[in-house]
């Protein structure tokens, strides 16, 4: 992985985190703590690096697409579980 790719992922993650930063200032009831930003940055950065790795290393377009979809769903699953415990509630409802 080149330093250029890491910088691109870093920049995209920083741009994404501008959304909750502005939310803190302009949306009442939206109050992320500094640790929320650190955790979100870490999750987004690792996800971005994983997607970059898959895009560069996988040759088959179908495998590449499925791997990226899996990474995104894994990220969303972890995010929603940590945010509201949605997955635990769904599993509890099913069982």
C-alpha cells in the first residue's frame, strides 16, 4: 500500500466526519463527544483501508464486488450494533 492511498483514505474519512462535526454545531440534540469522533475515525479508516486493499489485490470483478459489499455490510452491522444494539434486538426477536 502506498502512502498516497493512505492519504486519500485519510482525507475521505476526514470529509465524512465533517458531517457529524457540523451536526454538533447546528442540530439540537446531536452531541458527539471527542471519543465518538476518534472511534468513528478509526472504524471508517480501517474500513477504507480494507476496501482499498480489496480493490487493489483482487483481480476478479465479481470477487472484488462481493468482498467490498461484505466489508460495507460488516461495517454497518458493527456501527448499528454499537449505536443502538439493533442486531442484538433482531436476534433476540427471532430467537
